[in-house]
């Protein structure tokens, strides 16, 4: 019985020594690390916005009358100067003809007065007429000349009014539907447009950026961490279904004020649209290149955790190959990595795998991330496939 009891004790102690989950016998735990190196990073921001036409013109009549003809096809492309509508010109033609006749009458009245003035200027030298008669005829000549100028102005006004009966396209672009048909009454400078023309190549995309993001970027530019892009830098466009628009655009300008209701700033970008794929009102997303960091430090997101206070932190392999916790400041994500602005420096080794074994102050063996650890068990041999 005594020997049986000792045998049971020895078997139990051996079972505890070989139980799974215990520390590896006589070895330093291995962790996978990435060594931080400065790199050049282009900071981009994805902002949503909507497409708008680069030029928009509402067609309105400048004289009143009955619409005789609509001379365009709705939804077609028109050129500046094309006749869109014809207003009944009959009454304006009569006014124009009357103004032309009045001019001819004024010119006919001038000729005898002019000849009379010439004769009186010769006769006054021989005192055949008085100085008063000469003054009267000269004044009459000036009045006749003024009547001619007035008649010319009236004729020009009548000509313009008659020309306005042909309503032409003010810009080139695509015209929409017509709000009137033949026989409708149009009034001068009416509130409702007859049609709208939009220029669709190129088009604007107006996006908004929060004022906080704008201030953060300006601080990075001022302290030298980032280098700014000029206003003509390329802008990429993502359509509503997630596909990328094939042609790049450019940033034109940024508004000089912040919207008090939304706390955002509007940025205007310009995109070529030769195939007219981008239509006004379309929801899109733009990717803007804001600035360039020449010495940026990026840490993979898998190596960043949060402490109880909510601050970002990483575990690094420090002096003496021991684990050290570091509280870091992250600005934004760049792909699957965090952009670090404080807390780390070039050459630091950040632990990515083996964090469960990387307790602060623990001695570890650092291996490059992606390298197979030495303690990893070898895969089992493949089964034999030889024939019997």
C-alpha cells in the first residue's frame, strides 16, 4: 500500500509539469516586432459632395409676346447664339419701321436748314440779313441735328426690341425641358425661366471639410511637419457605387468663411467630364491630397491598444530586451496603420504579435514581424503515398 501511494504522487506531479498552458521550459518568450523607420506619406482626406454644372443659364424673354415657335429639342446640346424661341415680331417690326421713317424725316428736315445757314452766313457780311437771323437759323440747324440723333436712338431701340423676339442661347451646353409651348404668352423678364442650359464639361464638385480638420492641418504646416500642396493638386473622385472616376480633377479654391450652422468649410474642385458621366446633383466622394509628411512614423493598427484612460498605447522592446509600455498620440489612419505624432521615434521596435506574453518589464526575444518564431512546432510529416 505504501508503494502504491508514492507511485500515485509521482504520476500526479508529472501530469502537472506537462499540463498545457504552462510556461515554456527554460526559454525566453518570442515576440514579433516592427522597427519604425521614417517614410514619406501623402496625407489625403475623403470628403463627400455633389456635382454642379460649371455654367448655368436660365433662359428668359426680354420682350413680351406670343411664342410662335420652339426651335430646339429638349435635352439636346445647344451652342451660344442658337435661336431657341421665336416671339411674334409683328408689333415690334411696325415700331422699327416707324422709327426708321422718323429718322428719314429728321434727316430731310436738316438739309434745307443747313443750306439756309450757309447762305445767311454769307449775307450777313453784306448786312443783307441781321445777326439775329443768322443766330436763329444756326439754332434751327442744331435742333434739326439733335432730332436726327434722337431718331437714330429710337431706331436702335426698336431694332434691339425686334431682335429680342428671337430668344437665343446665352451659353453653350445641354438644355433641359421647356416650360412653355407654342402659343404661350411670354412677358419681359418674367420670374419663371423658359428653359435652363447647363454646361457639363467641365463640372464642379463642392465638398465640405470640418473646421477642426482644417485647423489641424494648418498647425502641421506651420510647425514644419507637413508640406502643403498648391491649389492645383490632383483630386480623385469616387462615384456613388464605389467605382473610381477615371479622370483626375483639381482643387480650385477654399471658401474664406466657415458655415456657422455646420462648422465646415466648402472646397470647390473641378473635373473634366467629356462623356458627361457626372450629372448635376450626383452624390460623389473626393480624395484630396492635403499635404506631405517627409518623416512620418506609421504603426500598424494591430499593435495599438487603449489604456483604461482611453489613450492609445503600444508595447515596445526597449533597453535590455525588456517590454516597455508607451503612450502615443495618433493623428489619423493611413490605410491599415496609425500616423503617430508623439510617443515614438525612429528605430523603436513595436510589438505586433505575442502581446499576451509581453508584460511590462518582461524579458523577451524580438524577431522581425512575419518571420516564423523558433518555438513554433514543425508541421507534421505528410502521409506516405507509396504503393504497396
